[in-house]
């Protein structure tokens, strides 16, 4: 290789920094003010370990004489020692597993002597160091790994070698040179396209590799007949045939890999949302997290088996799931169960393709794609993806299915004012059936080991009043319980009325909070909160800004409550009963009461049934007809929340027995395609 080529490769490596494909090793040790040359044996060991790790992964570059931050510090050892270090790629590698085509150069770079090593990804051996250690490169680390995890089958050797084979008859004229120029400038401004092709190992002089054609070919079908992504939309949950054929859209995206990343995404993206007609309006409903789908697409394009030329990537979109299928099974070194552990396991069939996509920003850390898909689905409360490695394909299946059951969602909606995080929802569900919750259960349901995370979630829920201690704070066996939505609602109502009784202030301060706490009922958990925690509650409920100034929501609350305290004792006029109609929308708690809650009965003088989540189309007559199935309807009062968005109603039946019957029968009822929230109310 030409000297100028080595200089540019070294410069490129230093500019890009350490990564899955690059490692820097210093030839110095000690404090910065008193540095001395490192022990040669230690440097040689580092060389052997790093190169073995690269060969067992995706290949890479090692620079000796360069610090971790890219500073060129050089090698000051004697010539004989440096020659021994050059031989470390052989002497520090087991003689039965020699490295594949190692390249070693001693080079004067900007006045400092360094060693430059490169090694290809191996398809023949599981490589070991001279002392028998099996190592593999994972992102920026070289880690021990069992040798049986790196066993190569014959088909894998073909597929792994596919992208580095040279293509007969292919020239620069067959590439999309404008695209090459864009990537050249992205990697290093001013770099020529030809030099870029060489640095990325997709060409040597005038010879182009299969990989180079896959990345940049002008007419990809000439070089690979199935470098494409097929996007199929199917109406239903299975693909029918004959007269039951239910494909409603079938499109193909074709092009070189860089073009395919864009064109295939344009075909797929419209299917990530579904338009539904509701409340006389067409609304878009997000089906799958966009970034998770993008990661699945990039993963398929980067890791499919391109040696299988008879089939491309296929994406099937059913009503309840999306299946991304790529040609070729998982490598034998990668198991589905290992991927599901989300530990960043990585083995790339197409090392050069993955490397360039990583360099230009289409991929993140190597092995991060699958882990990110799982994380994004979890963040959107959807069930984990399914990973299937079949006879001739690998599939990633994303399902449009919530991790929370319908009954769970109905019950959790009773806490909507508190804006629960996903972790808080999971903990709340532990106490749905009024059982006690242990510390161990919280750790298990959240799948955590970090005590700080546990403390943050539990303390947050204690502050909100949703969780309360059953045992003492000092108890070894800490136990908690969850308050039912109706109980939390009564505490909120007490808080809102107490706030409203003091009238407007320009800023919420400690004195104002102290006054509010003084008039809260003794059983209200907010009465015992510290001032800082009460500020936190006000923020969660949207009552104050980050500067502790009243929000529009709090201003509306003051307008609706016109009974400021004047020379009265702290609890003289606070009623334990609160009309839901007096509260603004996002601080009302209109719970979807679970069936278990139906044991709660109104007293003899309160027979109103609260009906929430009403469509704007609902009329009094609609409710009279609905409730009239279970007895005589005395009155229907429809109200609109403060912000004029949410409608709710109070229905009064003739007798308590009829109220109970309607209550129990309409728990799962829908009206104008919206499930009703049923509860006991108090409208007078």
C-alpha cells in the first residue's frame, strides 16, 4: 500500500476517534508530569488482544502511539523493541488461529513514530491470544467470550465474505458519483470520492467490491436483482388467498443501500398511523413508534444476507402487527434468547456495510438496534417485539397491543390527573386488588436493581398520595398499599376547594401553601407533606409554572370558587362531599371504575350516576334511552368541563335499586364509539 494512503488512513482514524472498528494504545505510562515508556510486554499483549478481538468481530484498525483522546504521543522505544511490537500480531496470537491478512506498518506521522495495524473480519477461525483467551470487539471494548459463541458454518462464510468480493467489470462509472461525493464530504470535508472508496474499503485502486456496488451502484439491479424492500398492507390479521386475497397495497422500494434507506422509509412511514372517524372528525392514531420501525428497517437492510439474491426484504403490515422479514437466518454466533437479554450482543454478517452506516450516522453503537426497538416499544406501553430466526429468514414482529389490559387501563384512568409515569402505573397496578406491596415486588415489576430508581418511584407516588405506607419507614420489610381512584379523587377535591377559598395571589409561596394545608381534612395525605413536596404536587397538577406563578388552570379554579375564608376556623366550612362539576377538566378525576368498585353504593339520598367520557354528539335523549332500559329516568344533566372540551353528565333514576342495576349493567357500555366512565356522583 502506498505511503500516502497510510497517512490518510491514520488521519481519518484519529479524526473519527475510537469506535467498534478503531482502537488507540499509548506507548507511555505514569503521571502526565512524569511519563515513561510502557513495558514492551504489556504493549505487545494489548496488540494481540485487540487484533484478536477485531478478527472475531468485524475487523478494525489499531494505532499504537496514540492516546485515547486522539493525541499522537509516539513510540520512544529502541528499534529492536519496535520490531518486536510489529511481530506481536503473530507472537501474541495462538499459532493454530493466525490472523486473516494482518497489515502492519511502522510510520512517521507528524514527527512521531507510531505503529499502524489493520485486520479483517475472520470467516475461518475462532481466534485466540497466545495464552488461549478468546476475545471479541464490542463497541469500544475488547471482551472475553466463550469460543463456542464464534463458530462459523459454511453458508455463513459465504454470506460473510460476500460484501468484500471484487466485482468483474465494475468501474467508477457504474457508481452514483454524486452520492459518493456526499458521503466523502460527510466523513472528511474535501476528501476525493476515489480516496473515500479506498478508506471505506469498498475499492482498491480501480477494483470495486460487491459491498461498494451495494452501497453506491447507479443501477443496482444490474449488480443485485433483489436489493429492495417490499411493503405490503394487508386488511385483516392473516394473508388470504384466491377470493379471500386481502392485500390493499403492495409497493416496492429499489436502489443501492443508501438510496434504499430513504425510499423504503417513504413507503413504510404512512402505515405507522391509522385514520379513524370519531366524534364527527377524522383523527390519526399512532400505531407504532416511528423510531422503532426505522430501527427495524435499518437493521434489516444492514444485516440481511445479500448472498441470497432471489429475495429481498419484505414488510407485512397487518391490522394488529408489523412483520419485518429479511433474507437469511441469524448467524450461529447470535441466538434469539441472547438478543432478548438486551445486552448489546453484536455480530455483523456484512461488516463493511455496518461499518459505513455507523460512520455516517445511520446506525448508532453496534448491537444497539434491537435493544433500542425493545426500549421504544416499552416506552409506548406496547408488548415487546418478537424475534424469529426461521429456516431462511429473520423476522422482527412489532405488535399493536398494549402491555396493559382493558380493565387495567380503565382502572388507571382514575389516576389521570396525576400524570403517572409508566413505572408508576406498574406499581399502582400491583395494588389494584387492595393487596399490600413489598419492596421486592416493586423491584421485580420494574425490572430494576438500582435502589435510587426504586426510591424515586416510591417517593413520587407517596407524595402524590396514591401510595401509602402500611409498615413504618424504619421497617426492614417495607410494605405499601395503593389508594383506590375514588379516594384519591376525594383528596384532590378537598385540595382544590381549600385552594379556592383563599382567592387569587400573584405567586404561590410557602405562606399560601401553609394556609391551604391548615384547612385540609386531617385524613388528607397532602396535609402532612413538606412545602417542597406540596410545590411538586401543584406542578404535577398543572396549577403553577416553574416560577411558582399561577397557571391559567389555577386562575379558572379561583373564578369557579367564590367563598374565600373570612375570620373562620380552619375547617369551619369544608365539606367532605364535592361536586365533580366544580373542578376543571384536567384536575377532575373522572375514573373508569373497575367492576370490583361496583360494591360501593350510594347513600339513600344520593342516587345520581356520573357518566364521563361522553362524545360531543350525545344528547339528553340518548342518555334517557340508554338508562331507560333499567328503570325510570328522573333527570339527565349534561355538563361541559371548564375548557369546553370534555362532556359529562349526571343521571338520576327513580329508585336506588334501579340506580344500582343501571350502574352495574353499563360498566362496559359504549356510546358513539366511546366507552363510558361510570361512577357515583352528587349533582344537586
